[in-house]
C-alpha cells in the first residue's frame, strides 16, 4: 500500500481519472454526483448523517468531558467499537468491527462506527460504509474546550481507495486525496487501526518500555548488540531517550552544548543498561575531561524512513533460564499501512521495583525493506 500520492491527475476528455482506478483508466460516475464523486474526496455529506454524528459526539463529550478513559467508556457503552489512540491499547467491542471487515471481504454490505479517543480529549467518529463494492468513510471529530464549549472539527466524506484487513488484525486503509497540481505538498492518506486484541501484558510493556524508546533518534532497537558488545550503540541518542524516560521532559539543548557531566551521563545510561563506568569511558563518546560528547537531534543527524515512523509491537514473549525475557517484536508503521516493517528480538530483565534493564537486541528480518542506515549523532 503506498503511503503518499505523488502522481499528477490527468485530464480526460470528459472527466477526471478516478483515484480508485489502479489501471489508470477513465472512471464514469454512476451516482450523479459529478466530478467530486469521480475524484473520491470532498464528497457531499448527507445532512442527516452529519446531524446524527454531531448528536453522537455531543452526547459522548457531555458525559465524558475531557478524560480519555471516561470518553471511551461512554462512546462504547452502546456497543460501538472504540479505542484509545496514541497508546498501545485493545479495542473495546472489537467483535463488531471484526465482523464488519470480514463481511466486507466477502462483499457483504454493511456500516460501522469506530471511535478513536485522543489523549487531548478529542473524540473521532469514523463511520465506514461498504456498499458491496466500495468503501466510504464519514469522518467527524469534536472535543470539549477548557471553557466547557464543545467544538466540532471538520467533517469529510471520502472514498476509500484501497483497504486491507491483515492476518494480524490490523485494518489498513488509504483514502482518496488530492494530487499534484491540486496540492503542492504530499497528502498523508493512509491509516491503520488495530482491531483484534492482544495480550494485556504486551500492551503494558509496550507503553512503559518500548514506545518511549521507539526507532527515532536512537538505535537501541535498530542495532545488533549484547552486553558483551555494545560498540554499535549510539550512546548520545540513547542518553536523550533515557533522560526523557526518567525525567519526563526532553533534554535542554542549551544545557549540554559543552558536553554532559560524566556522572550524569553514566547514571542515566546505567539506569537501563548493564554497562560499567569503565566501559562507557572507553567509548568514543567520553572526552577525557570529565564530560561526554553530546549533540542535539536535528536536521544534520535525522534520517526519515519507514522505520523511524514505526512503533514496536510485541507478538510473542518467552522467559529464559536466567530470568530474562525475550520479546519478539514487529515494527508497525500506521502511516504507511505496514503491519511489519521489520522484526527483532529484544531481551530484557524486569526489576522488582518496576524498572527494566535492556540486555540485548537481535535483528531478525526486514520484510520487503532493506536495512536503513542509521545516522549517529557524532561520526563513527
């Protein structure tokens, strides 16, 4: 599934080529909506459907306020599927969404409302309709402001250009969207929603120890390493990541321009890695004057690709004889519709105080992608 629309729209003699056509042939409107129906986006919104959606959102927000948990409870009380967005979570009432998608794969008509609750209290109402041949999305959202006013976001009705319900339980879909020269910037049009539930233990580990690390700005999960050999690790990027995990705030770029004091650097790294002070000071990052090299994460050392935008998802977990656990992880990129960009096995040790030690990382596969290069903060 392609993530971005980069092709130019070509004028035909009487109408535009429909974005849903994968063979670049002319599409003829069959419902009398004219050009807007052919292009698949900015479709006319049925006023009754819009009014019903606004009523649903208003009722949910009036009851749930700004609290994501209460909003989810209210949204799903009537049986509608709903999920917390931006965190690892299982969908409530997933069975209905699962049934709708399975029926759609069998060309059975149907309709479903799936709610997504953002951490800022925004409620998204996705109404998917399948007419036996094509799928459409009526998208609406609303949130409660601090002054108590309910504010509705933009309403859109769009044709789903292509969609998949993967074997792993992900609903990936790509919406029709304007292309160049209608727009001069790339339009993100692909999304994913996890439908089928996973082990609650996995979700807790992901939220506490995996998502905060991720694949952006550090290579803890991207490099092949073990406790006996950590030379591949970018300690500067890892320091920034661990610092935020400990202090719940990003590193102040001004604070460490002249280097990070050795004791502070070492205490942050050793909170999550079993590496001695001696080994750290042998690394290329130690300057010998009681500080470690540091460089801010930015344009000069940022690499954007399918991996940096992915999130780690646990698919299996096994306990080892030494008390450690090995997590089988697949990276999922929700904005490109890929439920496994690459896979790796991460071994960890869970501590009695609720902490964690990352023990090793082993890369196991890259799917259809090749291993991307990692840009270290300072030269290797």
